[in-house]
C-alpha cells in the first residue's frame, strides 16, 4: 500500500505555514479550471497506474528508490510557495536550507571549506564539474573508464573537450596499468573516477588514481552519483572501503540524493574542494542579485531556475536521518548491500546461473548457464519477461564477456558481449525479501529452461 500515514502531520504543517502569512490582506485567488480538478486527478491516476511498482521490494531492476515520506511531504509543502533557488529574491528560506543540506553532504567527505550546490541530477552535476575542469585545463583530455556513465562522453562533446575511455579490468573497474600508460603520454586534464558504475556498481581504484595524479598533475573528478553515500557504510569489502575513505581527496565530487539519498527526482549535487573555482561562474546580471550582498546560489551554478522544493525535501530528510556512520540512514544502505551479497551467494551456488564478481555495492548481474553466450543472452530476455509475470521486476544489461570469464566454464564464447539480468537491491526492505525474490526467480528460471527443452523433445521423428 502506498504510504499515507504522514497526511495528518502534513495538513497540520500546511495550516501552520498558512498562519505565517496571516497578517497579509485577504485576497481572492483566481484558479482557472478548478471545477475539473477531481476529473483531472482521476485521469492522472489511471495513467500513473501504468507503471512498474518501483516502491515495492519485488521491484529490483533499475536504480529507483522511493523517496522518504518526509521528503515527499516537505517537497509538497514548499510547492505551495514554489520557491526558486536561483536567487535569494525567489528562494530566501530554501536557499538557506540548500546551503545547510549541501554542507552536511560535504561533511561526509570531511570537507568544511568547499563550493557546492544542488542541481537537476547527476548529468547536470557532472557537466558543471567537467566545465570547471575545462576552464582549469583548456583543451586537455577528459579520461573515464569504458564502464563510466555515457554522460561523460556526451558532456565532453557539449563542452568541446577531447574525451577518451580507458579499458576496464575483469571486475569492470578502470584498469590502472592502462591509465598509467595513457597519462604518461601527457595532455590529460581530468580523470573521472566512477564510484559505483551504473551497470555493475563497480568502484574505480581511487587510491591508484590519486597516486598517478600526484605524479602527473591532472584533476580527479569523482562521479559518485550512485555510490557516494556508501562512504557512510561499514560493511564494504576492504579495498572498496579504502577507496571511499579517500574520496575527500578528489578535486570535485558528484552525488545524487535522488538515488540513495531518498529524494524525489531530480536532485543532484556537485561539490568542489577549492571554493576559488567560483570565479568561473561570475556574470553580471542587471536585475537578479539586488536584494542581498550574501552569496546567491545562482552565482555558483550553471543552472538558473532551480526548485527550492528539492532543497526543502533534502533538508527535512537529513533532519530525520542525519548523514553519519552507524546511523539509521547508513544502516539502510548496509542492508541493501547485505541483500545483494545474499542473493549473489544463492546464484553463485546454483548450477543454473553464471555470475560475475561479487557485488561491491548493492548491484549484481547474472545470466542463465547454457551452452553458449548468445543463447544465454536470448534466455536472459525471456527470464526478464517471465519473472515480470510473477511480479518480480529485474533489469537487462549487456556486458563484455571478459567480466564473466572466470565463471563461464564450458560455455561457448560465440559473442563478445552477453545480455544478462541486472538487479539493484537498494531498498533496505530487500534484505527481508531475498528469499521471496529467490523463489520467484527460481520458478521463472525453471519455466524458461523447460520451455527451451520442450521443442527438442516433441520434435517428430524423421520420416523413413
């Protein structure tokens, strides 16, 4: 059932907010079409029901996590005013809330002096980080792993910066030797370290990248859009934990509160360790910044209009769930990782499946174990559809077979990539649902494999 328990508290908060403006003269607002409101809402409901159940633990496909109830309600409260956090004129209260919320995020990486703000999502946040990188190192190359998000190549093209990918190792992480060979040639301005790839949740070797920075002087941008909050967890593998412990040494960091931060879309965040990069944002607006000498968020952002409601939602959520190790928020992330490890173990031990490496965060991939890679790809899609019929919703991905090489066994390598199932177990409740997910997956797999054998057994004998 969709959560509705917070409505009484929301209505009381709405009354209190309304009372705060009670000294104003009464006015009659003109709202066009209000008599058709119920009709439009009912029609909207009918359209919205045509969705996967992203909020339910049986949805374990894409990176979709329900916002915390306080985020939904705080966002809606702010929408009654509809503040714009571009300038203090349009978002005085929510601008202050944004600065406080962003400072708490920066505190996860032990940054006290920094420059940062919210933005529409990871794409815009990464664009700002690479834009600053281009200002500091004009015409120098941006490097990212071949498993980095495609947005880096696209953004580099928009910014007219040269871009190049670096090969990955067998665990979908940037290959350190390949990176070292590439930076030896010079002309590299920025290396993007992905702290949780979107396909497999792999974490690039940040320690080694930082060591190469010391020698070659490039910038390190950490794309932690997905994995950044795992800096708070205490159940990562040793090498992954060491990488997150050094995340504060990056020159810039991107993190998405609308992924693990329990926020509605879109809420991204970009952080710069050196506040002096704010000079690149300087512009002369004849009208925007006249009400206060205090720094306006629009003066350190490429975006202009930005929803103050997103800041209110994030601020309220962090009051309920502070960003600290050992806290309730961190334990929720740890439960998701435990769920991924538990499901991975079941798959690894079952002869019907082939797996890759153990999950570093809470994402895992697997495929049916059959005669060939191409057949496994076809059956993965069938299994995706078969599981959905049982209300278990997974995702499909295509990965290089070298990620699978250690576990393919006798499978015929007749294709360079394999289509597989991908599962993101990012909800804390997933840990309680692992057995149910496994049962449904097992039933669906049996059905798909049985259907594969059936035509062979029922084929009529050749005529004499």
